């Protein structure tokens, strides 16, 4: 068996030297490559060179961070300033818009309040009736005063202006032209006189116009009564004076009836008519004959209500006519010689009343095809109440549910066909 030879010392061969040379060369290459990469990274950035010409990688990194922080801070500050300015602008715009809305709301509120004040039920509270003290000498004037107090309308007794007169004033709004007292005087004036005072005015008018008149027949102060009227109209331009003459029952039924206006009028009535025409044409003064203080009171109440409605109607711009002129219905109806079209005319006549639909008018004209048939039906009924309710139970055709004409329209149609007063209000 062969023995294994074991060396006491290590034998160094040539191959080992070659391996050491390779390791050393490889390590040197690694170091060289690292230095080369560092140099390339340093030389790639010209700003990374130090003042003495050497390149310091650590200095490059620190200086680069500082510049980055400085730019970011400036941008942040600028952005904050921009945001703050935009926020201030938005706040200012919001405040301006809010203020504008408040102003618009205030304007709308004032307009609504002004419109509310001009409504008749509110405007009538600002009217004041000024009653001349001479009228209080007649005991019947208490009817007028009690009526005004009962309606809670303001009234005042005065001893100036046109004698025997009633005039109105209103509290002026801030937007209207007003005088020092803030009061606007209405243009309507009533002059309340008795029948005897009218006779005195007729005599005075005859004296002025150089006609035959007996001075002894004139009442004391008659001339001054008419003279006061002329002076008042001359001094106050634009006033509309209406004379209310209170007459008795006999005078109204006899002397002032319709039979007097014929060719056999006596000289006294002719003189009276001459005065009325003179007042109407030259002074625009109308004369109404009323029966006592109750009718005078009714006239005063009606005129006061009319004055309270005038501002609201003027504001709404109501046309002169109380109905619409547009549409085919206002063109009229053709009526032939054989009578064709008369039924449609009769229907249109009923439809002209307020709050009357075509279906309601058709219900009336279908039951009574002509006004004469309806008048004949009225005459056949014994009582006035039955005549007023004759058309109330007529059925109106059309609509979702069945309905009737009703007593309100039936009464208006009855007044339309039977009333002898051309100035009667149908509503």
C-alpha cells in the first residue's frame, strides 16, 4: 500500500500568484470606477464646483436643498397672498350683492306699502270731509254727521271756503307733491242748498243778466249766494262744484217731474232751466235735486267712496272702457231681415253683465228666447220677490258638476229689464 506523502510546508505555485494579481487588479478597477463615476457626477453639474475649483459632492447637495426651500417659501407666500386677495374680492362681491338685495327688498317693501296705502279700504282712512258751519244750522245735518261717525270717517267743521259746501282733503304721501301741512285738496266740492235758496239764485241770475226781475221778491242775501259761487270758481281753478238742491215731496213729484219738460213750461221754470244751463256750460257746475238730508248723505258717502278708489284705479292704469275691446265678440252680431241673429244678440246682452259666463247667458236665453217673453213672464207673477227669483233655478249646462243661475244674477237681469232709472247700478 502506498503511503501518502504530506508536505510540511505550503508549496507556492505560479497559479496562486496569478490569482493574487487578478484580485488586486480587480479591486483597483473597482476603486477607479467609483472615482470615475463620482467625477462624472460632479462634472455633470457646473454649479457644484467649489470656489477653489475643487468639487464637493456634499456642498452640492446642501446648497441645492437651500435653494429649493427658498423658492418654495416664496411661492407659498405668493400663493397665500393671491388666495387672500381673491377671498377679499369674493367677500366684497358678496357684501355688495347682499347690500343690493337688501336695497331691492326695501324698494319692493316700500312699493308694496305704498300700493297698500292706495287701496280704497286704506286710502279712505286718509280722507277728511270738511263741512261748512252754515250747514249745521239745519237740524237735518245731524243725519250726515252721524253717518260719517258711524263709518269712522274723518270729518271736520270749518267756517271758511265756499258757504254751504262740503269738500275733501287727503294726507299726502311722501312721494307726492304736498304743501307745508302735508295735505292735498281734492277737486270735488259739494254745495248743499235748499229749494228757496235756489229760487234766490234764479232771481239773482236774472238781475245780473238784465232780465225782468222784481227786486222785492228776492230774499236777503240771495245775490251774495250766487256771487260767492262765482268768486270761488274764479279763485280756485280746476275745482268741480256740484250743487245739491234739497226739495220736498210735493216739489219733487209735481214741480220737478218729467211732465214739466214740455213746451208749456211757465216763466219760472224757464228761468230755472236757464240758470242750470248757464252753470253747466260756463262754469261746469252740475245741479242735482235730492229729497232731504238722507239722500244728501247717500250722495256724500258715494262720492267719498269714489274718491277713495280713484288713486288705485289711476295706478293700475284702467282703460276708459270697463271691458276689453279685443276679440271677435266685440265685433257685433249680424241680424238678417228674417230675424236670424236676434237670439245671439239677446245672449250677448246678458253676457255683458259682470261675472256672467257664456253658459249662464245661454241658460237664460234658452229658457226665454227674447226679452219680451221674459218681460211677459215677469208680469204674470204676482209678487216682486217671485219676479226677482224667476231665473234663479235655471240649470246651467256645461262644467264638471250641475249648477244653477242663482238669485244674484236673476236679480240683476230683473233690474236690467224693469228698472226705470238709467243711472242704477246693476251690481
